[in-house]
C-alpha cells in the first residue's frame, strides 16, 4: 500500500509539474486556466511530433485534433441554425425565431485561428455567434472560409468578402428581414484581420450599395511588417499564442516556404524598397508611452527583395490593414476594438486605434490589461473563465447599444 501511495504521489507531482505554467500576477483563476490550457499544449506538442516524424503538416495535425470540438448545427427555442452556402462559401446561419417589431440587425462574423485553424462549427464559435443572435435578436452569418496550408492569401479574404458582398444585396437582406442600415462585420484574431480588411475594401467597391454601420474587431492581427513590437517581445512565450506560433500563422497565410517564416522570425523580411511602409506601423510614435517603456525602437533590418517578389501578399493592405492610407481609414464606419494586455497582438490593436483616431473615425476601444489572447474561447461549460465571459459581455453589450 505504501508503494502504491508513493507511486500515486509521484504521478500527481509529475502531472502538476507538467500542467504548471508561470502566470502573470493579474491572472484570474490561475490553476483553472492552467488546467484548461493543458490540452492545448498537449495538442500542439502532438502536432509538432507528427510533423517532425514526417507524418503530417503541423497545421493539418492541429486541425485533426481540433475537429473534436465540432458541434452540429442545432436549432433551439430561440434561433434556427443551419449550415448552408452564400456565394459558394460555407456559412453557419443563425436566424432568430422571434419575429422582430421592425427589421432585424445582422452580424457577419469571421472566426479566428491564424487563417489555418478554426471553424464556425467549433463549440466556442457556435456558442459566441449563437449568443450574439439570441441577445441581439439578430441574424448572424458565421463564415467558414478556406484555410492554409491548403489555401493561401488571398483565398481567405476572397471568401469572407464574397459572403459579405452577397449578404449586403437588397434582395438577401429583405429575405432575412434585415435592416440595411444595421449590418456589421466582426471577427476575432485572424477573423478580426479579415473583418478590418473587408471594412476597408467595401467603400471602394462600386457594386456595393449598402454601407456597414460598424465593424467590431476582437484582438485582431493587423500588420505583418514589425514582429518585434513590445507586445511580441513581452508575450513571446504566451502558452496559447506565442510569438513563434504567430509568426508561423503569418507565414503559412502566404506560403509553405519556410524561408519566409525564418525571415519573419528574425524580423528581416521587409525589403528596403518597402521601407516607406514602416512609418504606418511605427510603434515608437503610435503606442502609448507606458506600452513603449523599456523598449527602445531599433533601426529596421531589411531583408532580401526575393521574398517580397515571390510572396507580395505580406505587403498588401488586404492582408495587413494597418497599411491602409489615411484616406482609406476615413471611409470606415463606427469601430469597436478590443485589445488584451497579455497578447502578442496587443500593439497591432493599439496602433490601429491611434491611426483611426487620427483619421477621425468614431472609435470605442476597450483594453483589458488582465486578459489574454483568445480569452473568448473560454466562455461556456466547465471551461468557462470569468475573463472570457467579461469580454463576451462587453462585446455583445456594445453591439446591442450601437448596432
């Protein structure tokens, strides 16, 4: 019995050692968060082993593991849910059962996942969009755009843009009893990137007559040029979205060529002939002073022009919305921007907020210093975290007041 007890204690100690990860001082529910993150870390390690053994691409292995999160399109007493297609692109459609007093509002939503992972049918995505539909009595279109590594930029953008353009047609809005003056695009992380790009491109499309009322960007990825900003450095070892993983997401978005990933990892991917673009993402002038503290702005290191010639997408505004001109930004609608303190992408959002304000765009920026990237994944069931629920409520309450 003594030997069994010692073995149990040893196993428990090893398990606790594996689960434990350092947490910031302002982290809420630290042990629950460690337990919740453990399966994510295990999945990432399995995917890395599968790739090292030549069995499967890292992202494909992650997709296979994450497919366990998929839930069927299930209607309930409040909303009718169907998996269908808009303009040939798969979408999960949420239509409230309650008849509106007038016309409904609508949200076109793009999920996150680094342009490589994620699905409108994943439990967390389904819950978020279902909650949005229920609480706003709104039609929600959640888009299943194509993913890397099979599909690269601009395929993801083209899919979400095509769905948005289709839905904004008068006949489609009328079919779902949607007010053409109360439609928004929204998304988280890579989906926030796509939402920002769509909102920028729509005003330039003469075929689109309906204007967005607003855009909602949840911890979005917005620039490809400087991957050494303070937030990238401070959160480089974040257990959910490390700098290395974000660099991989960015590079896979454009190409499977590992040379782009290596150049991005060392921040030597921008060619000298594109140096004029760096002023648009210069965090030394765009970030608040407290976010720059302890981070001297380095002299840019330029890379070979070959990468930009082969994969020009990373210098394009449709992939990096922070590269938009002031004239483009001035055409944007009311914007909701959510950023988190513990997030490699924090500075992307803060810089965009500064540029939107300078362009005179009406902006509601909510910064949650205690929150981490992807917190809104953890909003239901036993995996719910208080911080995730707080972010979800802030987002939906703002939509309810402004859409």
